[in-house]
């Protein structure tokens, strides 16, 4: 009921926004990497650089949290949200690393679809986090975005299962099966974390409106 009285903390919100910007950029870069099926090393290095920048922002956010007496919402929620946002980037970078190391013979259509879903999830997450600055005013919009993320996560799970089933039916090279399965599972895991971020934000809304 007192959501409109939430204290402002531009440093925390700025860190959130900056991390989200990196998440969106990294997921888009991963999609290009998957779609092109080439220049793996260059793409991986670029995504790794974004992941390191995110680590610095996370460290800065946590340091600020330790020094701040009044926060815009519960400290543990801020900490969880910060870490989960960074986890999306970690998994995105981890996927790019696997692709660069494994060099699959062909990039599966399901991997391309999962990369696309991850980009959609990241975009929705970025919008949700930005709307937290004035949470009471944006409850309805945040909830709609959260529904999108959960829908995308369910779709990603279906795509992963279909991809693995097709892999075992059609691929005779055991090494390729291992490579492609790992890539599919890592991509889908990143969408899972997006859904976890959405859950955290929905919890923040419930506590502060």
C-alpha cells in the first residue's frame, strides 16, 4: 500500500539498467553467432568482454548495497535480482564458449530458435527492470511482461526437448550428439534464469504495492 513512498536509489537502478543493457547486447550477439555459424572466436571474445563488464557492475552494486542504509526495496531481493541478472549473462557467455570450443558441424535449427527466444526474454527483462523505478505505477505492465517471459521459457523447454529427440533420431556421430545437446541445454538454461528473474520481480511487486 505504501509502494508510492519507496525511497529512490538511482545508483541501484542505474546498475540494474546497465547490467540489463549488457544482457540484451550479449544475447543478441549470441544469436548472431548461432545464426551465422562462423566467426566463433570473435563473437565469443566480444561476449566474454560484456560478461566481465557485468561482473564489475555487480560488484559495484553489492558494494553500494553494503554502504546504503535505506534501499528502494528489500536488500535480499536487490541482491537476488542483481545476481540472477548476471547469471543470464554468465550462461550466455558459457554457451558462446561451448560453441567456440565444440565447433559443431551444423548449427541445429532448434539452437537458432532457442537463441531467438533468449533475445526475447532478455528484452522483456530489460523493460521490467526499468519499470521498477516507479513500481506502483507500472504493476500491470510488469505483470504482462512477466507472463511473456514465462510463456517464452515454456516454449524454450519444448524446443529443447524436440531438438534433443531429433538429435538422437538423426545424428549418427556420437561426438556431434554430445556437442549439440550441450549447446541446446545451455541455451534453455539461460531462459530458465530469465523466468527466475521474472519471479523475483513479481515478488518485489507483491511486497511493495
